[in-house]
C-alpha cells in the first residue's frame, strides 16, 4: 500500500503531457493496483482538483516523504495527513473521497 501512495504523489508532480487521471492511473498500475481502482483514483482526483491543486499535493507529499524513515514511501494515512496540512480544504476532501470511494484505504 505504501508504494501505491508514493506513486500517487509522483504522478501528481508529473501531470504534464497526458491527462492527470491517466498519469496517476498508469503509475498506480505499475505498482500493482488493479486497473479499475487505479483509474478510479486518477479520475476522482482529476475531477475534484485543479492542476495546481494536484501539483501542490504532489510537492507536499514528496517533501513529507523525504523526512521519513522510509524516504519516498508514504502510506494512505500519510498522504491524508499531508493533504490536511495544506491551506486548501478541497485537497484533503478529494484525497479522502478518492481513497474511500476507490477502495484504497489503509
């Protein structure tokens, strides 16, 4: 589950070229999440957040992981915590909804 969240964070920072939903979904699938749940998370985050919000979440998640004992690895709980620390209340709401709605919970 930790690698799944890391992939979300990485995909959120690289939202250029392909649609964010596609990039998030592709990254999640590389780490073993089935296509249905990966696409669900990507679609929900893209639908609920702007490109700027996705980038803000990705940067915050990447910075949070650098100080962890397992750099580059975040749990779903970590990602929710990071999202909650951002000044935009829409971000933690979207992350929580995507995780719960897509069955990607800790």
